[in-house]
C-alpha cells in the first residue's frame, strides 16, 4: 500500500475516482431535490444557496442531476468493461492456447470489430432496437471485446513460453488447467490496468452517445444529455454546460490517472525505471 501511495498518479486518481463513486453512492439515498422535478418559476437560475449549481430550462436542480448522472456513468463503465473482459479475455486465452487457425480467426474477428467504432455500432443497434442506455452499453461493450482479446492474447503468449509452464506440462497437467491455474493469474495485472483505463473511456463514450441522443433518454439524467440540452441556452446560462462538462472531465481524469498509477506500480519494468 505504501508503494501505491508513493505514486502521485495513483494517489490523485484514487482521490478523484473515489469522489465520483462517493457522489454516485450518496445520490442513491439522497439528493438536494428530485432530479426530475420541474419548477417553471425557478428555471434557468444561476448558482445560489438554494441551488448550488443552478437550475436547467425546466427548473430542475442541476446538482441533483449531476449526482444522479454519476450513477449512470458508473453503471455504464462497470457493465461495458465486464462485457469486454468476459468475452475478450476468453477469446484471447483461446487464441494464445490453441494458436494456428484459431488464433488467426480470433484476430481477424477482432479486426472486424475494430472496424465498427462504438458510435457507429450504437447507431446500428439503435436503428434496430431504439436508443437507450442499455443499447449504448451494448455498443461500447462490443467495441471493448477486441481490446481485451488482443491484450490477453499478447500477454498470455508470453506466459506460455515460461519455464514453469513447461514444468506443468511435464507433470501431466492439462492445457486448460494450466490456463486457469498459471496463465490467467499471471496476466491479471495488465488486465486490471486496461480495465481501469477503459472504464474512463466508457464514461466519455456514454457521454458522447447521450449527447447524440443514442444513450440515456430523458427524463433520466446523463452528463452527455445535459450537455446536449444546455447548448441552446449557452449564451443565457453557461452554467448548464460547465458543470456536467466538469463532471465528465473529473471522472475521466480520475480513472485515467488511477490506471496510469496502477501501471507504474504493478509493471516491474516501470518499477526498475524509477
């Protein structure tokens, strides 16, 4: 723990990320106001004691909606990274273990999925199923599958060349047992680092999709959707865009720094460089 805390990126990233998670957890049990409650008499107010971050065009409290939007961002990050890890790691381990045509097929499938960015995939899915947060998560998760598959294949192939893998084979241990007992535990560090960084990217991707109208739908709060609604009132009330924009920047920066800190601390090459 002392080694982690000595890393400035990890410490700062952990603090920023913890603040986002704490805000999301608090919003589950308390917000200053109901984030969906409209009040026409209080519309487009600036920051005040009653509304610290002001109100939007419908009189809804901006602070409450920013807090509620944090929940959606955390959920999107967790679900999309889980989709990418579950399927991508399985495919990557299969490619590293089998090699040959299986390896080639997995890598070509990854190339195919890379040809459809999250936004394009979301447009394709929403044109069939309709726009929603679930479909946005599905689109981002599909895009993450080749990311984790390629990383898993690369690091697993290195582990398969180690002497202890040869010794395990000589002892008669099966290939999948070796994968489960020796390969997977030794590639968890890069997967953890990649998962943390992709968590930040998922928050940004969800905000972008919601801004385009492909993600979270009204009246539910989303940072990207709040930016979309604020653009009409930028001249009259710029606070509507500033606060959700700062929330996105805060969350993305925090999880990116956390991932960098984990990489610097867990990667032995980085430790030797320091």
